[in-house]
């Protein structure tokens, strides 16, 4: 009898604890405004400005820090000027789970990929491009760029 009571309590705990954790996560849900601003890509190559584009969020390259490809090779100077102003985060919209889903453009191969974007912290953006299933992707962490003071 004790064993069955133990299993009943354990089963209840397994059902209740995820619901509590989900409620806590939903209290931490991020609003669109929390994503706005400049972000430094994981590679350190670009600053990307995330802003509203219609009812979605988009990200545009506003500064090039390093002119390197993902494999580390230097790219031609013409690539820098063609990269500035390029929209690389496209039409991100909120999902029911609190993530933002859209597409990310890879300038190196000219292809766009499905992508999930979430905030890990106020200054850390998780960018997860993938092909087919989110299980088949790789997460990058982008860091918020501190706003610069306007000199007057």
C-alpha cells in the first residue's frame, strides 16, 4: 500500500512541476520591444539593428566590424559596402511558446533559413537557424551593443 501511495505522489509531482515551471517561464516572456536595438553577431563581424517592419521584427546590418567569412577568410572590400543595409533577419513574428520565428539570410551562400529567436537575458539573443527541424540547427548567442552617447 505504501509503495502505491509513493508512486501516486511521484506521478502527481511529475505532472504539477512542469506546469509550475511553464507558468514561471510565461512570466518571463519577452515583449517585442525587448528585442529592439543593436546586436553584435556571435562571430563579431556585424552589428545588426532589430526594428519593427510592419507587424514583424527584422534585422539589418548597420556596421561591419570584421570582413571575414564564416570560415575565417578575408572577403573583398566590395563585400563590406554590399553588406551594409542588408536585411538578414526577416519577418520574425511571435509564437504561442514565446519565441519569435522568421528567416535568417546567409550572405555567404545567398540562402535563407528558418530561424527561432529568443532572449536568453536582456543582453543576450539566442539565434537558432535550422533546416527542416529545429533539432537540425545550431544556436548562436548575439550580444546587445550598448547605445553610444550622442556628442553634441
